[in-house]
C-alpha cells in the first residue's frame, strides 16, 4: 500500500520553516508584506501545493519585498519597472 505522503528526502518542510522564519525576521520587509506573504502561504497550503513550491514562493516573495522596499499594494508602475531591472541585472 502506498503512503499518503511522500517521504521528504529533500527536507522541504525544514526549508519552508526556515524561509518563513527568515521572512518574519527580515528587517527590510514591511509588516504588511509579511502578513500578505503568510496569508498567501496559507492559501497555498489549503490548495494542497507541495512543500517545495511553498518554500520557493516564500523565498521569492521575500526577495521581491526586499528589493521593492515598500508595501506591495503601494507599488507604482515605476517601482515594478525598477524591480524588474534589478532582478534582470542579477546573475
């Protein structure tokens, strides 16, 4: 009989926990954005997305929040354009 949950050989549960702790402790992420990312994570969990994908979203959204430097809902077009330029300039 097959197990209901696959073994977490890549430690995605731990990676998700670390990514979430990093987000919550990051001084350059606004409290509003932290709340939004955690709410989004709760939705991903409710939809049954895998731990790897959840961790990836938290990591990416943390990076975006740091680069953006303001609440997601207050970003203007030029902020998004600068964000994209910054991301594209990275290796």
